[in-house]
C-alpha cells in the first residue's frame, strides 16, 4: 500500500525546494500543504518544534530535516534514482549534499544571522547571507563537475539538486551570476533537460 505523504512546503525556503524537487522528479504522490499558512502557530510547532520548514508526515509519522526526508524518499521510491549504486560515488554525492546542508546552509539562514546580529536591517542581512554562500560555493566547486556537466558522476543526482538550490538562493540574495559562471552553466544545463526542468520548484533566470 502506497504511503500517504503530507508535505509542508514554503516557497523560497531552499530546504523545502530540495525536497519538493525530489518528490516531483521521482513522481511521488503527495499532498502539498502551504506551510506559510501554519508557520509559527501552536499546531505547526507540534509538527516541527523548531518551527522550521519543511516538514513531512508519512502515514501519520513526522519526519523533519530535509536530508532525512530525501534519503527516506530515495530508499522507498526506486523510480528515477538520485543516488548511485556505487558506494564511492554515493559517498561523493552525499558529501556534496552535506557540505551544502551542514556547512553552507545553517550560517546563511536569516534567523541565525538575526540571532547574532539583531540590529541589522533586511538588506544587510541579505548581503551577509549572499557573501557566505558565495565564499563557500567557490570552495565547493573543487568537488564538482569532474566527470561531466552534472555535479557528481555522469547523471542527475541529489548533488545537482542541493547545489542548484543553494546557488539560486545566493542569486536571490544579490550574488552576481557573472562571478559564478560554472554554477550558472550547470543550472542552465539542467534546465535544458525536460524531466529535470519540469520537476524543478525554482524558476531561475538565465543569463
């Protein structure tokens, strides 16, 4: 019996966008719930005590943290795999995802910046976030595109999703595309492949 999935999604949340891309690319049936309508409410805090997005409920069981969600979906839905059967290549894919998830994403989170710099205005917060993302993308590039135009290996994987979404977030925050040509080229390449483009929740503007 197919599990019933409820997915709490917030547009513009790069963690939400990662998971939605996986759900749609793998053609998984789910109920999409606008988390912005519930965010900060007492009911939502019962679903996610940290009050963050996204959240997912599978047959009544709560699953939080986007990396956990995408690994659950990969393990339980075999169509259109996003990891590799080769253990070393899978490790490389997970390595890139974790660099984005654990190194880049947490520090650029607006709530984290506000916690340490409560007096900054929105523009200044965005500048800090964009600078952090850009600095780390330049380092991350050393791990990418060694075999093909895909992030890791020779096909579309979870690494492409995590890299594209965090790059797009940097651009939204004011990072200049012209300084990240390889990331822009990668995203444009993905958007030229129909199944990838059609499942993508972000709508990047090409150069």
